[in-house]
C-alpha cells in the first residue's frame, strides 16, 4: 500500500515528517517520502492508535510515528536540537514538530530474535503490538486507566522497547481498544489484557489485584473466527456467525439492548448481540470508537449503533424509529441496535475513530462521517459530517483505496499504487 493521511498533525500523527506543516490537514495527503523509500519495500499491514501509527513493511520492518510520551513508538525520540519550524499551506495550520516522532522510522531489529518474521501490527492509545508468523506477540508502551498509568506488565510501568508477551501462542490476530487488547489464537480462543475497567476484559478485576489485568487471560469463548474492539468495549464473532460483545455500554455501543440507558452500565461477560440474527448477512468486520460501533457484512452492508448525537453513526435519526432510546427531554440518545447506513453498498473495509468513521467501497472510493474539528473525516473542511460523504480530494480522486484506519482525530488510507479507480462515483443517495 501507499499511505495517505488527514486530520490532526500537531504531534506528527500523520507521518509527514518533521519539515511538513503541522496543525490540521483537511484532505488525505500522500506520504510521499515513505513511498519513495524503496528500502522498505512498501506497506503490507497498518495500525492506527489514538495518536500514533505503526506500519509493517514488505521487508519486515516495523515503522512507527506520532506521539511517544509513553514509548508507544518503541524507540527513543529525544530531540535535542529544538523543534523544527513547520511550513504552511492552504490545507493546514502552522506549528512545531519533533522530527523523530513525525517521521516514519523503523524499530531496531535487534530487539527481536534473529529471523523473526512479522505478519500483523496493532495499536492502542499508548502501546503497540506485533505478531510473528509463528503466532508470537511482541509489545511496548503502557496501559492507562481512569487514574493514570496502570503499567505494561505486573513488573514494568512503561516498556520502552519491544518485549515478548508471555502466555500467548499461535496468535493469528490482535485488536486494540484505547487501553486493552484482544488476541485470537489458532484454536479459536480469545485472550484479553490491559485496563480492566468497565468490563472490557470480560473478567472482574479487584482493586488490590489490579496488576492481574496486565496478564493475558482467556475470556471463555470457543470457536471464534474474528475479534474487534471499541475504545472500552470488545467483540468476537464465532464460527456460526453469532456476535458476542462486552464492556462499556453507557451509549449502547455493545449492542446489548437490555443494558442500555445507564451511562455507568457495563456488560461484564460476553453476551450475544441478538439483533445480529443473520438477516443482514454474516459479519466480516466489527470495530468501534468511544461510544459507537460499526460492522460490515459479507453482503457489503455497513451497520452502526451507539451514541445517537455524536454523528459517529452516520445516521440521521428519524422522528420515531423503534431502535432509539431517548432521554427525559425526548432527545435521541442511543441507537440501540445495529442499523444499516443508507446509501452505502459494496463496502469492503472500514475504520472507526474516537468519533468518526471511514468506509471503503469495492470500487476503491471512500466515504466518511462524524466529528471533524481537525479535518479527520478528510472532506476538505472542519465542519462535522452527519451522513456519509465522498472523499474527493485531488490526491486520492483517481486512486484505489483498499484500507482505512481512524485514530483519535486523524485518519490513514491505504491505496493500491498504480491502480486507478473507475470514474468518481456520486455520493450515496440518502432517503429523506
């Protein structure tokens, strides 16, 4: 893939380098310098965290960039020469950047055993993880809770460089929330670790044993084929197509409807989302943000649910739908069941940020919606986007997008080089 990025860049989240414009980039911009570094061989896997990114290259390098306050980049980014002045242009605002954070840079391979080959990377708010072809997991950074740093492991507060995560074998996929991780292994079991607040680990963590949350443990599910996370909630899809969820549910983001309506409510154990009854097709991807969730089906539909007033669901709430929970003033507060986003068809990839989403259509065009104060939706303005809008910036207009990832206030697109799309398709027709 070639990478394009938009949104907040105050701390180098977009990977545009230390000499690039800081502030906000309102339309996807090509990471040209990264694409031109032929020694890396191209990007084959990508992860977007809260304020940093990790990319796996064809020649087995793990590149990181963005905020490194808690060593989520897995390398030293101390810059002693003063921050470089940022340039300016019509699509960004000015600021200063640490070039060692803002420039995609490989992690020292000496942290890994000889001949280690990676297949997958994942990123949370303050940590990063990588899976080898043998299913071994490495990680670095730390986890945070409501009261600050919890630690990376029972013995380490901040892990500055990569280290193997003990207790995990034959892992095929990772999914990261803001401060927790799920791991799926070859036998279909799911493990969780990190911050244990609000039930996101599917196990009770006593205050006096808080360090135990940092040890991967099984969530008790079997025959799982896929996993996903929101900021503080989790998902698993089993071999029969049933979707399980748990964690924070104050805005119905788990999709478990009998737990809706109480901001302090959490789903403490994996629970089947009954509204995924097969009528919309088998779920092929499931993810989420702060208070919303998103799923794709094999039929190409995009479904969202959760907080109704954040625009992150991409749905204009009608006056009296059956799946809306309202507050005492009659205002729509929760979209309680997975709901098909009108106008989006043939969707093959998607990403969910804190309060925005991107969806990639089969023809390579991409649509975005949600909060957009930093240009993270990529439509060229800082206006919030209530319903899906086509990203039609010049840089990606004739490109084939195949992947999308969303961070806290920024987004990254993966593009197939040298494979232009069909003529620009119109924005989706949304019924009145």
